C-alpha cells in the first residue's frame, strides 16, 4: 500500500486549521492536524512544498521509518513548524493503518487502559460572579475538572478570560477569548505581575468556598513569571489543592523549574510549546514537573508524543495534552485514542470546538461522565467534509503581544 497523494487543506470555520490528507494507492484516506496558531501558512508550505513530494510512492505502513526519514533525514531537526508537519504525516498514517486493520486507533496502541479520558474545561470570568457562573455551567455540563482564569483588578483584559458570559459551553462566543484574533497584525495587551499575584489566591479561596473540595481545579500562568514569583504563587495556592499549575515560567529554561519545585508542593505542568522529547530531558529526569503538556499536533504526532510519555512514565510523570481550540478535532481525536491506551494518562484539556468547526471535521468521540471516549470506528473517527471546509477560506489571525505597564514586551 503506497502513498499516492498528500494534500494540505486550510479551512477557517471560526478559526484557522491546517489538515493533511493522505490517500493511498488502495484509496484509503487518513487525516492529520498541522495547525500552528498564528503561523498556519508556514506549516502548510513546509508540507506542500517540501514533504508532500517526498511522501508520494512511500510505503504507507512504514510509520516509524517515515518519522525518522522526515526527522533525521531533514537535517534541520525540531522546532514547531517541522514537528507540526511531521505530526500531521504521522497522525494521518496511523489513521490509515487503523482503518486498514478495521480497528479504532487505540486498539493498535495497546488497547484500552481505562474507560474514558478525564478532561478539563475552561471556566473564566472577568470577576467572581461571572467566574462562578462559568464554573457552574461546566459542572452542569458534566465536567469534573475546570481550569480557572479571571480578570485582574486594574487590567483591561487578561489572557484566557472570556469577555462574553452569555453563550453556553461549546457555543461560539463562549470561548471568545480565543487568543488568535482575526486581524492583519496582533492585538496588544498589558500585564502587571504584582497585581496578578495579589489577586489569584483570593480567587481560588472563593471558588473552593463556593464549589467545595471535590472538583479538580487547574490554573495557567502562561509563562509570565520569574522562578521566584512562580514559587510564591505555587506556595500561596497550596491550601486550595490544585490539580496543577501550568506554564509558570517561560519554557526554554528547564532549570527555572528547579527553583519552583524546591519551594512548593503544588503540582506543575509544562510543555504546550515544547515539540520534542529533548525539551523534557531535565524536567522529567529530575522530577521537576508532574504533567507533560505536548499535544500530538505540535510534537511529532502519535509517535513523538508516545515516546515522550514512555520516558515520563519512568518518573511517574503523567500526560496532560494541550487541547485548546487551536488543536483541531483531528488532533483532539488522536489525543483521546492515545490517552485511552497509555498507562500514564493524567488528564486531557478539552476546550470544546464551535459547532461550525465540528460540522467541518465531523468528530465522533463522545463526552460523558467528565471524560472523552474515542470513536469505535476504524481509524481516528473523523469525517472531514472538504466541500464545507472550502466554504471557510483562511483569514489572517494572530496571538496577542503582551506588554508590561511601562510598555516593554513581556512573555505571552
Ligand atoms: C493555552 C492556550 O490551552 C492553553 O493552555 O495556553 O490557549 C494557548 O495560549 C494557545 O493554544 C496558543 O495557541
Ligand atoms: Mg496553557
């Protein structure tokens, strides 16, 4: 079974997505997600101009060899663009292999290790009443774990906080804090770390007071703190028993986490911007973190992430794969198959895609009892509607740039 074609499809049903479609000589079709938020066209070009021509005529079953061919053979290793492109090829080939076997993908990855994958949703509000509404909505929708983000007094807008509380979970508008805004250039936001550090503990105290001890609570600091600020935050949140505190420092410096770890018992998660196992080398071996965040879409596909998770398992570190709306339903479906199969699954981020997005991708995984279960259809369980996709052409959209109050650029 040879690869006959590899087509890149860019569609924008509410936000931009890049999808790779591989077709074999027997007419089997597989899909992979290559969406890189705000840099979509560079991955599309990498695939179209440099990878697709190399795939034609290759053995569609040789997944590991194709991964090594694109990773080692490309000479220029790693990086988000390269690893998203490799991820899309890898995921599409796994989709094909599972379809040919007539099995849902998780069966090829070792079969089920659990009944479903626990997920967390995104609750947010600019103040406590709005935040409480959002948490309550999530609990009523069946979530058992929620990420909590709020506005900070004195700041106009804060990353991760919806400005509209009106729409309900999974509806367009509910997640209108979608960070990539449609425009020719990025929006700019402002940030005050001291105000944030003063405010956040009081938010978690209030949420625990209102919703009790059982619900799992998570928080994302989005790489904005220095190690000592992060240590202080982790310590101040200890009474509220977080499931995890995410991305406290910029991710490039693995040593920063050593400082944080020495000061707090709040569990730490990091890695949504990492793209290979090497980014976790010290973090995992020195047990500086509790959860690895790389999504299949950005870290070399199922092959790349499974390798990271096997390494993490040696040190009791679990998965917490990135699952915002900019990971497409194809990337999410792959994550749920892998999550069901691996032993060291921790939690899956689940920021529900809009209705329009779901119409284009036709995912068939199922949400119930606070968790996702993969489709039982052969392959990933995606029904990509190309005609509908073509009705939603690409529109430029960018993540915001973050500035401190003195005007200097800060981490985002
Ligand atoms: C966030 C994301 O989901 C998360 O944890 O950090 O919203 C992230 O900012 C975007 O995916 C960036 O593309
Ligand atoms: Mg994050």
